[in-house]
């Protein structure tokens, strides 16, 4: 995170014309500078032990990193994420998970700055046959769970979903997966239906007036 520097350090008092030129800087340029600073702050996450993570969209280049993250998940974490036994990811599954158009399918990852490994991934995939609803999913490496990574990633995905015109996000969790249910409730999701061992939650998104760019 960065803070503004040099405020009030100019020892030369400007003339009235200089002052007018400075403060008549185009409003759009100022807004752009502020937006860039805020984006930079949102894109960095610092854990309680000082570990720095960079949040960014997932790309095809993350194929190996995603597979490595999967193999760092315990058997229980894989079960919770995929709702079934999952010993590995097939090549076609990796293709699907990294071939992202950032509209119908969006994903963000948290990258450990120290070594470039992926700490977690959150994504939404638009439901077939609809333009305005999508399914949310998230996974975080076991040793980094319950440290705010899943929340930060989900917030970025929710923001992008809203920008892309998604009005309802759904998420399915096992009844026994209390951490996931707590996370979803903290993000504003509410239970919609239940079947067997699974519960479906939903979040209604208010539309935004201005769409954001990738990143």
C-alpha cells in the first residue's frame, strides 16, 4: 500500500497564475490518477505475517500454477470445492479453467509475490441460457485458509460480475462446509434452496453505472 508523498513540501509559494494552472488540471486526469491509486491498493493484500499477495485476473499462463494449487489442496478441500472425490485435474479441465473470456467466465487469483505461487482462485461462470446469472466458486491453499484471501478474491469477482451485467450470483456449498457458508454470508449471500447434503445460496447484485476494465 502506498500513501501520497510530498504534500505541502514545496517551499516556493506560487503566484496566482501558477496556482490557477495547477488547480485547473483536467478533472478527468485527476479522476484517472485517483482510480489508478485505488486500484493499486485493492490489488495488493498483506497477510498478518507480512506475506504480500497480488490480486489479478487469471490467464492461460497460470495453467501450471493452477495445477500446483490444486495439488496443495487437501482431500477434504478438494471434496468441498468439487463436491466429489478429485485426485487430479484433467488437461481439458485445466483448459476450461484458464481459457477465460472475462465476461461469461471470469476468475481472479492471489499470487504470492515472494515466489509467484498461486494462493487461491475465485471465479464466476455464467449459467447456460442466461445473460444475467452466474455461479461463484473459490479455493484457497490449505495453509493459507482463513486469512482473508478468499474474501478478497470473492469481492473482486463480485465487482467484476456486477460490471459485466450479472444481477444474481449463486454458490453451492456442502452443509458441512461451515467456513464456506460463513464466507458467503459475510459477502451478503442468503440461502435459497437445499437438497440433500448441499445448500444453494444467492446474492442479488445492484447494477453499476460505469463498467470497469480488466485488471
